[in-house]
C-alpha cells in the first residue's frame, strides 16, 4: 500500500511542482485571453455577459471608427519617435562612459538614477516641468510651446518621459555590452588603422547587436502597451493626440462599459505584439551577430 | 546536518507568516469600535473642496455620529468620472460588497446607477422619514435628480455655470468692468478688444476668451433656446434611455455653432482644452466659463493679482432666454443589505443637506445651497453681501427655467471629447455648420444605439 | 602636454556629466519644488531655488494622506510578489530541468506562451476574475496578475540546465530529497541569476500603475504609484504636497541606489549573459 502511494507521489511530483505556475497561467493569461477573443466577436452587455454573436462586426466597426484609427496611429507615432530616440540617446551616453575613465563611475550613477523614480512620480514631475505657464522647460529652452494644449507637441512630452524612464535600464545594458567586447578585438582593429567611427560602426555595434535587438524589441513592445503615462499626464488629450491603444481600451472597456469594443481593441493589441515578437526573431536570425 | 535544517526553518516560517498576512490582509479599518456602524462615502472633491468635505465629515462624526454611534469614512476616489468608473466596475461584477454606502455622482455617472438594483432611490428614504420634507430643498435640484418620476439621488452640490472675467483686463481694454457680455455676439466683440498679442507678433499673451464648449456648456447653450430645448430625446435621458439627439432637427445646435463661429472670427478666441482655469488664473485669458464650484478656488489662487468678476453665462442670442442648467451632482445610497448602515447613510445625508452644512459648503466652494433654509440664515446674507460673486450663481438660477436638464447619456466621456473635436474642426478646419451638426450627431447617435443594443 | 586621447576622454567626461546633470534635473527639481510656496510655484520666470526651506508641504503630505501606508503597500506588494513569483518560477523550472515526464515539452511551452499575452491587454477580464473572487482591495488581488513570470521560468531553466545532470543522479542515489537538492545545490549555484531576476521583478511590480489603480478602491490599500496621483489630482494648482510626497519616496532610494550601483549593474549584466 505504502509503496504504491510512494510510486504515485513520485510520478505526480513533476506535475505538482509545475502546478502553481500552470494554474496561474490558466487563470490570468489563457482564460482571460480566450474570453476576450470570445467577447470581441459578440455583443456583451453591461454585466459582462455575452448576449449575441456577431462575428467580425465589432472589428469592422472598429476600423471604420476614426477614433480607433487615431489611437492606432498615435501608438505607432509614439513608437516611431520613442524607440529610435531612446536607443540613440542611451547609446550616446553609454559610449561616453563605458571606458572606465576617471569620472565614469560618477556619470554612470547619474544615468542610472531615473530607475529609482516610479513612473507616476516622474509623470507628475514632468507635468509641472512642461507646464507652459510655470514650467522650466519652456523657460530654459526659450520656447513658447503649449505642451498640454497643442496636439502637435503633446506626444513630445510622453516621448521625453518614456526615454527618461528607459535610460536607467537601457544605459546599463549598453554599457555592459560595450564592456564585454574583448579588448583584444578593439586593439586589433585599431592596429589595422580603424578610426573611431569605423570602430563604432564595424566593430562595436555588430558585437553588441544582441543587446541592441533586445532593447529595440522590448521598447517596441512597451510602446504598443503604453497607457500609464497617458493616464497620468494627458488623458489622451489634447484632441486625442496622445490617445494610445491600451488607453483607448480603458476608455471603451472600463470607463465606457463597452466590453465588446474593448475586447476587440485587446485583440488588435495582441496581434500587434505577436507580430513584433515574430519580427524580432527574424531580425535575430538575420542581423544579429553572436560571438 | 542539524544546523542546516535549523538555518532553513526560520526563514521559511517567517515567509509563511508574511504570506498568510498578505493573503488575508485587507485594508485596516481606522475605527476601533465594533459597536459603531461604519459607512463609506466616495466623492470626487479635492483641494479646497476636499478640505471642506473632510471638515463636514468630521463635524458629523463628532456630533451626530457620536450620538448615534455612526462613523463615516470619506474617500476621495479621483475625478467625477473616476468615481463613476469605479462604481460601474463593482456594479458590473455584481459585487455590492465592494460598493460604498454613499457616493457623490454627477451627470456623467448617473446612467450607470439609475437602473441598478443595488441603488436605493432617495425617495424611499424621504417617504419613510416624517421629519424630512422635500420642500426644504430647492425645487429645481429635486427635479434634476428625478428619473421616471422617482427621486433617485439627493442633491448635494448644486452649481450653475458662470462667466468668469478679469476686471483689470476689462478696464485696460476700455470695457466697463461691471458689465460683462450678455450674449455671444457681445462676447465676440469683447474678446476682440481683450486680445493681446506679443510684441513679436507671433504668440498671444492674453486671449479674450478661452475654452472649447462641450457637453456641460451645451446643456445650457442648447437648453436655453426656444424656451426650453434638449440635446437628446426623452428629455435628455431623464425619462428613459435616450435613443438619438434632437438638436439637429430642432436646429438648436446649428444656431449655437453659428454664434460660436462668430466669436472665433473675432480673433479673440483661444481653443484651449485643458487647464483653462489655470490659464485664467495666470492671466493668459481674460474670460472663460466654468462651474460656480470653482469660485472659491479661483479667488484663492488669484489672490490680489487682479480682480475677479463673475457674470451670467452669455446667451446664445437675444431670444435664448431659458437660462442655465443646474449642474453639480447628487449623493446616491447603495444597498448593503444592512438596516443599521442604511439608516446611518440616511442620517449622514440629512446632515450634509442641512442648512448649516450647506452654508459651510457654499462658502468654501461656491456651490449654491440646496437647502432653502440656508438662504434665511443671517450668516448667509452677510457672506453674500461681503462676497457678491457668490450670489451670482444663485441669481442666475432664479432667472432660469427649471426644466432645463443635464444630459444622461452613455459614453459620456467619449461624447465630451467628440463634441470638442467637432467644434475645433469646424473652427480651424473650416467645416460647415451643417456638416458638423450631421457628423457629430451621427457619432453620438451611434453611442446611444450601441448602448441600447447592449442593454435591451 | 596632453595627448589627443586624454583630451578626448576629458571632453567625453564633460559632455557625459552635462548630460547626466540634465537627466537628474527632474529629480533635483522635484526636491526643490517641495519647498516652494504656492506663490513661488506660479511665478514666472520659474524659480530654480526656494527662498526658504519650510516643511509645511511635508507635514501636509504626511498628515492628509496615508503616504506611509502607500509606501508600505508598494513595498509589501513588490517584495512579497517577487518572493512568491520566484518561488513559483523556481518550482516550475526545477521540474522542467531535472525531471522527465510525459508532456514536459508542451507544458513548458504553455508556460512560456504567456509571454505573448501582456497582462495590460487582459485587464478587463482579469478585473472581473479578481473581483468575483472577492479580491478587490486586497494585497493578493494586486499581486495576483504578477505571480507568474514566464521570463523568470525560462531563465531559471537555462541556469538550472547548466548544472550537470550527474549532480542530481548522485544526490538521488544518496537518498537526498528534492527539496534538499534544490536548497543545498541548485539555488546556491544559481545565486546570481536568482538575485538578478528578483531585482528585476521587484522593479517591474513596483512600477505598475494601471492594474493597482483598478483593483484598489480603499485609499489605505493603494500603492505608492497610484496614491501619489490621488493627492490633489484634479487641483493642478496644489503641487506642493505632491512633490513633498515624491521626494519622500525617491530620496531614500537614491542613496541605496548609489551604494548598490555595482551590485545592480553586475546583476543585470549577468542576467543578460544567461539569456
């Protein structure tokens, strides 16, 4: 008897170890995912219950809705500004500092500090800084931009905030990657007469390409999901110029009670992030150089 | 061997303890007394308004609360739309336990609660309580909270929209600081004179008027035309779920848009959509419209930088005499299936709408008292004499038709932005009035149709 | 006589410092602004230094709102959430790395598959789930969606797999139980990865905004992120206490960061190497 019990336990053991993770995966990822898909193909009433199936109608309405197209466009617009600018800025900072010279430690700390500040705190600070009537940004840069009221510039605030929040981590990753390039390779290239620009483009960048890819992919994904800063800083305004997909989902699904539409937007967000991951894998296979 | 076992036992025990606490830990209640009935009140009042609310709550807890063993916890939940969102979330999940006992809701949130089984109409309490009579309350406010002939919410924070203006700027522009514009045509003329461009000719240092009208303003600007008008059918949703707008067939929207375009063409209008109040305080715009509930805050922030003036909302044109809508909000009671709590909520509500409480609320915010007895108090008369701006909203109320109602429609948040966007596109994009009316109406109608389909 | 190389490095250092100061300027400003009076706040041109160091805003922030409770909540949720997440991830990774059983591959990929499903896109349904379980306004409710970290599972498995299989075989033959093996052999060997992943988790959970906002109604349960935006939120004119609160939250972490700088940097780099 005892021996059989032990046998059973022994066989179940691996499954038991994985059980909590699998349970969580089901409850908080797969089940809601399937339900969201189901909702997106139906009419859902105020209490969250499905009352009718309507196929692709929600999606057709969605893509005909100017409001949604604006959210889609804004999300891509944000990604288009944020991802390259972030990479550029962090790369510059990393290149300036990685060589372990005298002030390197001090500078490194400076660039890392934004990590200590939580997103909503940073958003509130930036709100004050960008305020056209009392904020420092306009004053120091001699600008008169109505950051909160001008649809052309409001996105700029979010991009700056995004870069600020991302510096801490991305900078560290880049510095780590740059430092992991063996000194011997660098010296060999220099001996062959490579100038600093060639060094950068032909030697360093290719060798840190896994890190570059990681940063680009992660930040692209974050762009698709941008919602927190929008909620705290701009609430999608002015004139919806900063309304992003996930924020729109919050507006429709939560604030507006329209679950079917909110779910349809969710599905679009899923598809986008999924394709980005696929793209990332392809890029990895093609362009990334592993030592 | 033994050492190793002990070394791991302690942290594991600690971990289990923490995990247990966390798993079963919830918000710790401030109240220590088990005998007292504790009730929760959600509201969107912050800043000066928040302080007034805290004071009122403390007053209650220390007087009637002590007497009747009631403790009220007032919780700031964000802006009015946030309170509504939170309520809706709990209502939809069908978890009345997560609902508060009372909540202060404005027009944008009424739709979510009015049909709910978890909401107890105030009328029930009024009928059961012989000491309380509806006649104590301002009749217009009562009407504004009536749905299908049942009074569902208790008016608490009542306001009307005012035109705020900078008296010093008026004088400097050669305008009479005691005579604000009375129609939109006059507004256009005033705005033109008040606009100040920077010396470099590129930016504007002072707008004549700033703001983009949306739901709140339009309820009055549409409502005051042709005697009494509405934005949607079913009397702006007070008789049932609205199904479509009527401001297109009534022609009221077109009339307004034409008058508004006139203001824009004067050159003095700034299409600002956010922080307009702050712009006024900073002196960047000479006029703007907002609820009287901002009066105290504005006076406090402006200080003595300039003299603030307040006037009636300018009429759309000479024939639009309906006045303005009673805005603000009301307090709703939710059913916690507990007699003690229900009674406690009602006690608190009676306190909040008592003459003295309404006086304090009025003085500290600018909302006008809903309790008719407040107007008879000496303190009230003294305060109004010393601070005439606080009386403007009340006078305007008396000059308005009480049938003008706020609009109860779905997707109020989206509708708000849709209207603003339509107006801006019309002004800056050169879209015709008819086109604007048509496309905006289509959008809004679609919200109502979708809502009615989702909730047959 | 300075060589071009040394000059280059000096220029680099100077530019880097300037950039660095620009980067931390918002932090500096938030701290300074917590001492401004309302008038100083609204003045133009904006001030860069307060005229006096009065602590009124700090007092207000601490007395008018459960600020300390917010921070405690955030710490608890992030800390405990990280611990539980790591336990669950270690448990799953251990199973996959050291046992062989039917369906192992499928189950593992199922776990990883959740990486494709960002929690933020699922919050509507998750909210309904959590509230129907009665977990609104509870610590467990806030942590619930973060307790599974597929990235953690993946990285831990990588790390565990680098431990030679022979170790496990020898240990089993010696009669060593699984827990013993886990605690005495596997974890010590994977210490740096575990540390890195824990730090990473902590920060991720600490920084979340949308979910804690939805799931908490009671101000006593709010996390710091959400609580801070609720201080004079609608009143954009009352910044003082908000910045005092932000300073209180940030300033303690600054020295910790400076001291732990190397540790954190090493951890992140190690994590990248494993991946």
